[in-house]
C-alpha cells in the first residue's frame, strides 16, 4: 500500500486486511475510513474545514484497476465516510459513477449510512478566524447575510490553513494482483459552496488500470483537472516511465499553466509489480509506504 502524506494513519488498517487475504478494495476503504476519523486532520472526514458558509462538504472516489469500475460522491454533507458511499455507488448503482449534493445524501440515507455532525469545534474556530479578516463578515450563524456576502471575498483569498493539508490518497495492490485507488477530501478550505475538486473525477484525481498502474493527486485540484493528472501519470507508466518520472512529467505540464491561485500539486503512483513513486511541485513533500512484511509505515521523500 502507498498513500499521500497523512495516509500513514490508515495504512496499517488496510494492510491488516491485505495480510488476511482481503481485496485491495477492502483495504483502501478501511484505510480511508480511519483517516476520516482522525480529528487532527482538517482535510478529510469529520473535522474537515468547511466551505465559505461554514458547511463541511466531502468528496471521495474509488476505482478498481481490473475493471476500471468507478464510484464517487461530491459535495456530500453529513456523512463521515464518503469513501464508503462512493464504493456503494460503484457496486449498487453501477449505471452511474458519480452522485453529488442532495442526490448523494439521498442515496447514502437509502443505503443505511449513519449521519454525523462533521463540523468540529476546532474546524469551526478555524473558519471563524478566517472570516474575521473578511470585510463585513460575522461570526454569527451561517444563515446570516454577512456570511453570504463574505463568501466570494473569502474564496478570492483562498489559502490552506497552516497545518498539514490536502486530499488523502490510498493505493493498494492485493495478492490477486488487483490495484485499487481511493481518494477522500473535504477540499480546499472556505471553498465556494458546491465546489467539486479533482478527487471525485476519474482521470483527474484518481485513475487506475491494472495493466500499468494507479495514480492519485493531492493539492491544487483545479490544476489536476486541467491536466487530467492521475490519467496522465498512468499514461506515462504505460510508456515505460518509472513511477517517480511518470509523476514528474505530469507535474511539468501542470507547472506550465497560468494560475494566480497556484499552490502545490502532488501525485503518487503504484504499479502492478509493486514499484511506487511520488512527486511534488514544491520541496519537502513525502508519501507513505507499507508492505505485508513491514511492522510500520515508512515515510519516503517525494521527487520535486
């Protein structure tokens, strides 16, 4: 198993399943569920940072390499484990790949998923601190007009908070040779309500073909969408590039695009023979790796 930064919280859960002979799909789901329950991580699941109106909206997707089956949800409110809802879309609603907003919530209710409050005291405090810098903003309830008036201004000043940030990606290879990629996120903080990033889109934030490998992106989702980042990495693998070079080549393309909101973009990938790699636009990035023989997760520097 490999994953983006902060996936190390969940990889041991996934690896425990792989050691028992479970599928890569089960392992990816278990790992991302554990990450989503990590209240210290404000970019996934419970405690995720809210949109400009103070509401947590989650995106997630999962893709299976052997069939390229794909399931995703976006702008999902009130459900702490969007990766499980995304898997359910893939398996129980195969005529569709992606559900958003109220439709995703209706489906999650129908499938018996438990609702929960996603905005923790910590994420609420961070949101209120961000609003204080916005002219005319208020700390009152999100329904207040001041919040709505501040939304566009807040998005214009969009920036991650000071802690570790970004989508959490998990990729797993099981004993049957199947590759699965899953991603889960609360997206950029203070985003405009209804914004959907790359994490819910096949080819952009998530892509896998069992013949060549799987890849996922984290960071500036809008850039990943513009270069179809994850699919580009897998295409590079199919041309014989090494995992790290496959990620670097995609980022070369991404770095060439004009973007006044540009921030770091990262990619991680895994091949059917167990090779892996990652790259980032900025120095200091790392990714997590765990094999069945490992007692703990290894943190590996990403290429720049």
